[in-house]
């Protein structure tokens, strides 16, 4: 499911992150491993490649690794590290990363940038047609179940869709699509989902006004209450243990296969999820999991952790969208006018909200919650200048395509029109000439896209009705938008 927010696409970069000071990593011989890895990296950069696709120079490979992939890993691929996110924003590292990839494209031409990391081929596409080919080629020869992703997600969803084999994927993907109503304009439970989110949003607004400000902790607490209700049922509203366990497992997942799985916490977490699925509270995704026919090998309740996980990224996108609204008063007016009927209305049209949804899609375009979309090749693949063996890692860097001003004139400004047709309705296939992939694309596209946009648009529409302004404005409508916007620094005052 979001956002994050791309639900189907959750990425871990192909290099192990260096630990920031605030990361509660497990104790162990990681520094020694990191030192050995650094030595192997230096040797690999100078080793002649085993394949015949031209390889970037050692200097350019280092620029790509240090300037582009390392910041993605350091901030946390599975759960964000707030201090590192703040540092990335302060140093404007995402803008620099886009510039680095653009320079590499200018140097090597339209062919994907090819480097070798610890003896493994890593390919970074720089042209839209290559991105489309890779994303359309799932699950074979471009598998979403990358080596890094398998190591990370096995910490909390060992039988989840994203890390499934092609055979298991044929069983699990249709199930996910059925429960999440993938491809439908609205989920058939849009009414109860919106009612739960709107109720929590109104409570959030009242609490924040009483406290004098709407901050990230306010938003996060309210959002997780709504997420637990939508996903597991109203009975889970205050069950913080289940999402705290998920958070703890995700912290370990940031280290992918470098740390062992915490089996005790994982079993407790998956057991609680199974309990809610067995309870099958009407109006929740858990009820649909319980009642949707399951084939052997599916592990129905183990599909739920991915949805919970992805909802976290939806909160980041929502926080950024609130700041965009504050900086664009005309858009805020359109949002307020779009949904004058209370969100609890059973009228399906009330829940469509194309303007709000386009705002959220822009938040995801401007600041992708999944900056690196990973694929592993399952067979040799041919490229313009040669071929790569099976087992190569393909890294689609969403910020490069979303923010390349040389190809996208609207790269650094708010452009909701990218996602709307001439009648002002949502246009899922917008900007077809440029790969904007906030929810990925192709057979691996996030099946929870609609649920994410429904719940986040309900949250924003409800909060926008009250009006909020930033204590210290970080965005301006008449200036290029920054490459990074820290959602954890959210600090809004009542209008």
C-alpha cells in the first residue's frame, strides 16, 4: 500500500548504510564488517568487470555511491532516521544527487550508468524508455524481490508480496489486488475508511489547537490511530504495541541482512495481526483478508505488514502536503471548496477529491518516499552497449526523473495539473512522456495506490477546512521548491 508513498515499491539501496548516531542498531561487529566492506569496495572499483557493458570510472562510481546512494541508505530505507533526514535537508543532498546523476548522463550519454559494488553490477537508468522497460519487465527478467529487499523485509514480512518468488507472486499479487481494490477509482469500503480517518483528523485538529500548534508528533499519533482502524479494525485504535513492534522490526530492517531477525518480536507482531484478521471486524481491511479466498502458499495475514509499513510514508507525504497548502493559498481555497460535504457521507463522489489527490501526488513527486526503486535481473539482459548477467541490480532513482529540470519544466514547482485532465479529474496516466513513478509502474505498481490516496486525501481535506499556517515558512510559491523537505519538522499554527 503508501506512499509510502509507494506500497508495492519499498527499496533498500545496494550499499549498506553507515550508522547515524541516533540509530538504535543492535550491538555487534558491524564496524569491523564495515571496514572489510570498504576494503572490498575499493578493490571492486578497480577490478575489470566480468560483463561487457561499459563501466563508469572509479571516480564517477565513487560520486554515485557517495553522493547519491549513500544518503538514501543513511536516512533509512525502511524507517526514516529523523536526525539524518534533517541533515540531508540542511545540506540539500537530494538536489546535489540529481545534479550528480545529470552530470553522469551528460558524460556517458543515454546508456544506464554502470558501476560495480563489491563485485556486483549496479545499473542506474537515465532515460525514460529504460525505466519503462525495467518496470514493465516485472517479475522477470526484472524482479522486484531484490537481494537487498529480501534481506530487509524478511525482518517483518517474510512471506510478503514484495519479496516473493515468481511462483508465490502469482498467488499473492491477485490477493493483494482483490483486498485493496487495485485499479478501481475508489475502494468499495471508501465510506467507513473515510469516516475513520475524518474522525481522527477532527480529533487531531482539536488537540493541536488546544496545544497551540500542529507538529509531527500530533500528526503521527492521529495517523496511526486511523491506520490501525482502517487496516485492523476499530478495536485496534489504541493498540500501539502492534505498531511499536513493527517500528522496532523496521529499525532492524534498515540493516537488511547485516543483523539477524528478531524472531521473538516478529512472531508477537505477526500473531497480533493474525488475531485481528481472525476477528475480521466489518469495515476493515482485516475483514477482507479473512473473507477473500486464499490459495495455498498465500499466508493471508502476512500481507498486512506491508500495508501498515507503507502507511508510514503516506504520513510523510501528508505532512509535506500541508506545508504546500500553506504556501499556495489559491490551491488551499480549491481544496476547501472541493469537499464541503462531511467526509462521512456515503456519496462516493465526496471521496474522489481530484484536487486533493493531485496535491498528494505532487508531494510524492517532489519528495519521493521511495527514492530508489530496485529490481534484480533474473536472467542476462541486453542493453544498448552490451549485456549484463543475471543478478545485476537495477536502481531507478525517482528524484532524478521527478526533478530533472532539463526534461521537466515544472520540476521545482507545485504542478497539480500534471495529474489532472482538462476537466479537472484525476488522470492516473498523466505525464506519459516522462516517468513520474510515485507508486511505481507496470506489473509491480503499488496495489494500494487508491487506498493511500483515499485516506490521505480525507485527512488533508478535513485539516484544510480548519486552516493552518507554518510557524516558520519553509516554502514559497514564487521560489523553487527545495530538494528535501523534512516532514518531522512540521510545525503549523492555527490560521
